[in-house]
């Protein structure tokens, strides 16, 4: 009953501010609000209850007396609670402590929980029938509602702490101050705090102190931890800037070429691109960015306009000029085929003529730039010869030289490039017999380019070989025979200058390369070439008469002799008719006598070939002995004898013995110049030995092929050889075969030489 009344009274809002339950207070009661804020934990009543007897109940001290007897400033009690009078039957006052636990002992600790304080206050409280007393203002333990004490500040949340920390970091953000040269020598100070501690606390951040030593740039000090890293050098910055500029220019020009703009705009873009291609770095950028194919495809419309075609041909020539392999697909090869057929127009308009002058100025700048960089290049075109056809022909030679793509060789045939090359060769050969010397020299330049294209396209490519042999009734074979006649006539003419003779012999060497590829393991080509009147005799006389007499350059003479002898070997290897023609032929021969006398005349082919073999074999043997003498260094004699001469020694003044061997005792007396001269002499002899040995091997192989089915002429050959036998030829061929095997020649390619060796051994048995 009492508990229900107390609950109803506590929940009644009309009871006034002196009667309230825990947690329910009036807006004006600041003391109560502060108390509840400090001790916010609600009172939890204990479930166990003890019933006190009237004696024990009467023995409990009064709350007022307990406070007076044991005053403690640390204890804070709730204000006294006045309850209404009780209406019990026995007229006695009911005590609230009947339902409460025993009073706890007073504690001496500095702080009390809200639950313990309320429990003790409730245990000492009594219910009085008197009217509620007014509060004494002088009471030290009474709360004054009018007190203006500051409220307890609310606890800061984690979000507010993070915001304050961020603001503090912004205010104290480290600032780097660059110093080129520090005035004082101070060590660098840099303090770093742990990331976890810096994240959880808002402590001040230590600013890194970046100080450099006197006279040393701050980015150059590797010992400093606070230095500026990855600082580029000036030349690196320049290269980076140029690379970015080149990349932007290339992107812009390709966009203009691929767009739907007019032909004039595309022509201007191609001209600007050609001017940019003068720089080797720009050409390298095009290859490194793999934009070569895209560039070729962007010029697909160039053959439709003369100016655009010339600018596009210039771009293609400059890109292909570098000694780097360039991938050319079918679309790019088709563009090359279309531009290759565009010759220089006879009647040019003003705009086209202006374009030709602009392109020529670009090439002039290109040549000046290459020469200034110390790299002299060969550019054989003149301003009058400048045309899309001439530029693409030059570019095609560079592309084929650096490429080994079989598909490109097929595209040249399917797109008509080989047909155009063959027609160009035939037309130039026809003109060579009647033009002047100057005109002939200019015509030989594109002829050499055509021969180089034909050589590469026919090398190990059966399809192209068959096409060239059968195209237009073997027009390339007829042109080769005509060129052979023209070369012999114009070289032998006294009116021909030395420059023209060199150009003609160089063209003849390139022709031999083409015919060697076509006649290799091809009986049809060998037969057709042998049927040409005087062709076999002309081929042999080029290295028996023209080369020794009119070629002063040993390297060019070696190339001509080796290639022509290889061509004749191919012609007689599988064709018995060609062998008989050589046996019956008489050829021109040129020799220099022992006293410098010049001898020339006609001799039988076998006689001439055998004498030439003996000459080169002896030269190779002498060079071999000379190399052995210079490379073998003998130990100095400890006890020199008097048998070698009056001086008791066989040493000469230059440190070389009479036998031709170097003396180790004189090696220390030779200076660096003498050593270099000796090394050059050894290398020169080794080179001459190699040349003579290879020529002798080819001549022996040619003689062996000719003697097949013509064994009755073996006696003539033996009579011209030392010891009247063929052992010298067999030995030379065996050494050459071993060399080819070391060089990696397959067994199928060396099988023909093995058959010739077996044939000569059988004849000599």
C-alpha cells in the first residue's frame, strides 16, 4: 500500500518541486539536474529483503543525527523527502526502512557511486508528520537552486576530435623552401612520428627541415633523406620535351592525313611530316610507337595527286632510309606499287613545280644535317631526277635489304612490282648502247637499284625465279645478254672514262648475282642462258680479261671473279651442252709478266682456267706460309752459335730472323706503332690468302664440272698442273668443303662438291 502511494505521488505532476522521484525534476531545479548528470546510473533495488523487528527498527539512528555526528564533506546526499501522513490502524508511524536492506557502513573512500549514496540516504531517512521545512540557506549540504555554477562540459565525440586534428595539421603543414646554396653547414633534421600515434592524437607535427651544405645543390646530396628525388638532368628534360612535342606533332599529322579533309590539307600535312622526318629522333619515335603501318595506310590517297604523291614518297623514303627492318603489309605494298609507277611529269603546273622545289629543299636540309653529324650518306638523285618513282625505288631497296619476309616477296609479284622492274631493266639496257657517257652514268644508277630488288626477290624463292625466267619470253635473260655485250664494248673503248668503267663493272657484278640466283639448281635457266650467242665466253672473259686490265680495285675484282665463276659453275653443273661450248670456246686473256710486261690474247677456255687456278693456288700457298712465319714466335737462343753468319746470330735489325719468323727477344724492343704495322701486315696477308684460296676453289670446281663427259681433255689439264696430276685440285676442294661445313652449309648444298671431288680422284687414280 505504501509503495503504491509513493509511486503515485512521485508520478503526480501536481505535487510541487519538493516531491519528485529519481530522474524526474523540475526545470528550475539545477542542483537536481547536476546531481543526476554526475550520477546518471539508475538505482537498482536489491531483490533480497530483510524484515526488521521493532527493536531493531527503533535502534536505527535518525538521519539528522547521523549527519551531525559524522559530517563528511565528501558525501553528497539527496535532499530530504517529505511524505504525507500515514493512516495505519495502530496510530503509529510506518517506517520506509521496513522494506529496505540493512544500512551499510560509512565508507572513507574519496568517491561514492550513485547507488551506494541513495541506498544509505534511504536507509537513514524517516517519515515525519510535520509540514515540510524550508531549506536553510546556511546549510552546507543543501543545494541552492539559484546557484549559477557552470555546467559540466559535454564529452567530445570522436568525429570532433578528428576534425580538430585535421585543422591542426592544416595549420602546421610542412612547407619546403628550396635553397640552392646554404649559407651555413648544418645537418639535416627530420623527425617523423609513428603513423598510428599521429592518427590517434592531435599532437603537433614536426616540420621537416631541409638544409643543404655550402656550395652543393640540395638535390645533389644523396645522404639527405629530405632531398628532392628523381631530379632530371637538363639534357633529360630536353629529350623529354622533344619527345612530347614529336608525339603531339605525329598525332596531329596522322589525324589530318586520315581525316576527310581536302587533298591540299593532306598534302600540307605530308610535307610537314617529311620535314619532321629529317630528325632521326622523330623517325625513331615513329618506329617505337609502332606507327609505321598506320602512316603507310594514311597515304592511301596519295597517288591521286601529283603534289601529294611526291610528299608521300619523300616521307616513305626518309622512314625507310634507316638500317632498321620495317614491316610492310599488303596494303602498304600496294601503295608502294602505285607510287612506283608515277614518273616526273613533263609539263608541271605552278603548284606542282613549287611542291618539287619544297621537297628538294627538304632533302638538301637532310643531307646537310647528316653531314654535320659526321655521317656521310649516299644520295644519287638530282633535282631533275626527283620523282615519286625514283624515291620509292630507293626506299624499296632499303626495305628489302633489311627484311626477310617471304610474304613481301609474294606481294611484289602479285602487285606488279616485279613486272615493272623487269620492264625498267629492259628499257635502260636498250638505251645504254646509244646514249652519251654522262647519260649512261645516270642510267646505271636506277639499273643497279633494279638489280638489287631482283636479287633479293629471287633469292631462295622458286616462284619468283620461275616468273622471271618465263616472263615475256625470258626478257630478263635477253636483257642480261645485251648488257654483257654493252659492258664489254664500252669498257674496252678508249673513250670511256674511269668512272663509267667502274659503274659498268659494278652493274655487271650485280647482274651476276641475279643470274646466279636464277640458275641455281635450275636446268631450264642454265640452258636458256647457254643458248645466248657468246654468253658463256663473255662471262669467263670478264674475270680473265676485263677485271685484270680495267679494274684497279682489288675488292671489286675479287667480287667480279668470284661471282662470275659461280655463275659459270651453275651453268655447266647440269647442262652438258654448256660444258661442250666451254671446251670449244676461246676467250680473251690478260696477264702481267714478271718484268711488268702486259700480255693479252686468246686461249682455249680449259687452258686459261687451269693456268688461272695454278696462279691463285700458288698465291694462296705463299700467303699461308707468310702468315705462319709471322704468327709463330720463336724463343731467343740462349747459346747463339757462329754457324749462321759472322756475327754469330741469324737475327736482323728489325727483329725478324732470316727464316721470316719473329724473334721473341726483340718483341720487347718494338713500340706500339711497330706492333700495329705488324698486325696490319698479318691481316692483309690473311685477307689475300682467303681471296686467292676461294678463287682457286671455284676454278677447280669449274674445271671439274667441265671435265664431266669430256674426259678426253683431262690430259691437257694435267699437263698444266704441277706433278702432272689432279691432287692439287682435290686438296684445294677438300679444304674449301671443310670451310663450308664449318660455316654451316647443309649437306645437300655441299653434295655437288663432294661428287666433283670423287670424280677428280677417280680420274687421277
